[in-house]
């Protein structure tokens, strides 16, 4: 793979509006497809915004009508905002594109980043992103005085955790000792070039996630580096570490086309 180029678009007071970043992604995507620029990672913070991937269901959106930006990436609804490091790797991959391998590489770079700060994270089978694993179900505290065997989030299709107080809020998953996502990943591949990417929760106000069903997952929550480590962690601290691990993982990856099974003649 060619050497990665990192572009720091804006953080803090210079946070980048979502539409501006999306327009820049498309511009760089076109340039990368034409081989006018190298593989590029845009890094930034956004002002508060909800974005919905193509698989988002109506009942996962904010109940109060808060605006949501519908985007062309995979995945479902999430939030971006202050305290969250967002990365958009725009890379040319061999065809047929192995999307899963690309996601796994991003996960690996973020898992290594968290480990460098002293936080063990993992993957969860069937769920993309990077996770802090909770306790085994039998060791977790009960919700609302009920046994976890009767967790309504799992057994009642009509149950909406957004309307049932803080005990079910995604931001409180750590107190419930449940699995909680610290980095979300949603991508799109067009013409063999990737777009969109990851969002790593460094020190955001995770209560923003309580207004939606984050990533469409009702029985888990969200985490941040600061909350899990019990100390202040800043974007400035995390930014060079993320860049280093992305460079190591992505530049050293042996890119291969996705294997296509041939139907016997």
C-alpha cells in the first residue's frame, strides 16, 4: 500500500460541520479514484449531529424530532460531536473489494490505540466496532428490580429504552456492566475506494446517545476512554496515537481481493 496522508481538518473551536466534511470526502474520493492523491485519512471533530446509515429504522431515530442527516454509508444511526475523534480513511482497495477486511483493519488500529492508554477492548461477533466487554450476564446487576432473564429490551418488541429512564440509557451501560461500544465503524466503498470510517469516543458527553438507539443495538451501550479510565483524556493526546496505529496497520496490510467462489460448471 502507498504511504498514508493524514489531513487534520479541525478540532475544538474549529470543529467541522458534517456537510462540509462529507463534501470534502467526496472530493478526495474522486481524486483518489483518479490517482491524483495518495490514500488519505481525514481526521476531525464534528459539532453535535446525528447521522443515519442506510439500514436505520424509523423507530431508532430521536423521538423528539431532532434533525438527522441521512448518509450513504453502511450501518445505522449514531451521534458525532465534541470529544469524539472521527476518521475518514479514503483508500483504494483491490477488487473485488473485501469490505470486512477493511473494517477489521480499522478495528485493529483502534484496539491498539485503546491498549496504549491502558484500556483493554475487543470485537464482538456479529457487531462491528470496538467494544469494552461487560461482565457475564449472570454477574450483572438486575434492571428495575427484575432478573436479567426478563430484560425487556431482549424480550419485548414494543419496549423502548429511550422512554424508560436512566437505568436503560446507553450512556449508563458501564454502571450496568454491559458490553459498551467505544468506537463505531460505518463505511461505504464506491469504485473500489473507501469512504466514511470510524468515530472513537474520547471524552464526549455520552448522554447524546440516549436520544437514539445507537447503531440499532438495544441491549448494549456506549463508552468513552475518559469514563473507562476514570481520568481526563483529550483529543490532543489521542490524535497522534491513532495516526501512528492507523499508519502501522494500514500501510503494512497485505491487501488482497475478496475471494469469489466460482460456481461449478
